[in-house]
C-alpha cells in the first residue's frame, strides 16, 4: 500500500515516576511494524530516575525525543507533546502501558482505507493483581457525516473517553487549538476526546485490540473525588454537551447528557 510508512505518526508519552515501566513501554513502540514514527517522551517532573531512563533510551534510536518539565500533571505533559509533535497523525500512549507490534499500523490502515479523521481501536485491560485480561473489542464500523452522531447515542464513546487507542489528525487539533484542560484532574481525557469529535466529519471503529492498559491499585478510577473536582468536572461536561448539541443539530441529545455526566463522575 503506497501510504504505508508515508506519513509521520507522533506518539506522545507523558512520563511521571514510571521507572518500572518506561523501558517496556518504549521498547513496544520501537518494535512497531509502522516505522515512520517519532516517540515524544515528556517527563513531568519525575522524582525517580524516569528522566534518566528516557535519556538513555533516546540514545538507542533517533526517533525518540525527550522533554522535561516541572510537575503539572499528565494533561500539561500531553499538551507539551502536542506542541512539539511533527506528525501528520497523533497517538497517545501512557508510560505504564504497552502496545502490540501492529498498533500504529492498524490505526493508520483504518484512516487511509476509509478516509477518516478519527480511528478508535480496542483495548486489553490487564489487572496486574489478578493477572486477568479483558478485551474491549469494537465491531468495524464507519461513521460519516450523516450518522456520526451514533458515536454518542449508540456507541457511547464517552465510555472509552481516554486519549489512548486512538488516531488523531494533527491538523484538526492544531487548527482548532484543542488541548487537554490542565485545570481538570478527572475526566480531562474524555473532555479532550469530546472536543475533538466536535470538529471531525468521519470516524472509524476497528476491531483490532493492540493496546494493553495496565490496571493497578493506584489507577485513577480507584480514587475518591473531592466535591470541588466533581463540580468542575460537571461544568466541563456540560460545556462539551453544549458543543455536541451545536455540532449535531437536529438530534436530541438530552437523554445522553445525564448519562455522560453520570459515567464520568460516578457519584449519582
């Protein structure tokens, strides 16, 4: 296929105290069958030796670039990665996760074969305590302008709201100044994805499961939220609902407003 390895894919990896995992994560990225990639490691003020390991890894392959910043959170690190990314496509990977060898290839294949702005693949959830693995698998579904709203009303994309396991068109992100909300400490990943959806005209779900998400006792979903965090998240989700209502005029999304908010706050 003439597009294979043609367009640069920027893989953005926020890093914070990931010394135990970062080498495995990066090695998985270096093994990608799609070779035209840049791996952007953004150390978010780690207090362990994550930054040192990132710098050592960057000496192994010129496709790895490392940036360091003070600790302001994953959203800030991802935003820095977006600013420095040179790719036509953007992909996000968390530093304690790993991916299979065809992760990028399957995403890019889907984008070009179906001419879409957004590609979403499945995720394997790995519980490191029980060693159990559960695959979240999608049917291969193409959504265009006339039925794009189904990503909300039928496929409930907000239930897979994280930035991982997705391929984004960099020009859309830059042209519309789409960034992670650094003031949100919960659901900021959903907020980002829903912003992006407001500006696309096509989306493809693919049935590959190439992203391995590590579930640990420290995962965010295990933490209790403060009232202030809940209120801020609620306000931002309402803004995203308004954006989507404007984007999908003619569709009544009221039934999904409460569902979106409830899923991400998990307090009702």
